[in-house]
C-alpha cells in the first residue's frame, strides 16, 4: 500500500505550516510592539495589558490577549504540520510517554497557578478597592520588579492550554489518529 500523502493531505499540511508561521509572526509582533512602548517605572507585563490594539475596525485586544491567542494557534498548527506529526510518530512509545508525563506535570503546576492568580486578583480588588483590575500587581517576591497579575494569569493560562493540548496530541498519536 502506498503511504505517500495525497495531494489534498500535502495541501492541508502546508496550510498548517503557513498558519503556524503567520500566527507566530503576529504573536511576536504583539510583544515587540508593546515592548517598544515601555517606560519607567517598570511593572513586568503592564505594557502588554494597559494598551489596546485595534485588530479590526472597532475590535480591540490587549497585546497580551493577542499574543496568548495567536501563540496558542501557532503552537497547535505547528504540531499538526506534517514534519511535526512525522517526528512525533517516529519517537518510541516510551519517549512519547515522557512527553505526556511532562505535559501532565506542567498542567498540574499551571493549574495551581491559575487558582493562585484568581485568589490574588480577587483579594487585591477587595482589599484595595480598585476599579480597574488591569492595574493589580503581585508584589512578591520583594526587591524585584512587581508583576502585573493579568499578564501573568494570561501567560499561565496559555501554558495550561498548551499542556492540555500536548496531552491530547500524544494520545491521538498513540491511537493512530494523526
């Protein structure tokens, strides 16, 4: 039986690769654009949260939101590109199991961090009486730059989503669905 991909599969695979590259460029552009607008005093991630980009007419996103969505799309399209699928299928079952175990660990760790960020965000809102949740910072650890809670929460949710996708991806490879 001929195992070469059909023209339709090659076209779809090429589209996955192209989509991964396009979304990756958009993700990096959102970071670069926002980084150029930083000014002291520095709160890590604040410049990615306090400004909004007009993505389409009358449709704005925070740079961190744009980065989160487009980086996730870049990642999943990249994993589904023909080269990535072929490489993952070529790994031994024990190697794929290690990927799965690491992904489960990352999901567990980032899941805890999501809960931590929700708690610190809601406690800060209640304690400080802030009207704008986008300016809440996590002052710990002290003697370092504070971190914007919305920025770090979106980053942790991205990491969690990637871990869950990797778990599913490895399962699909194991079942032969890819």
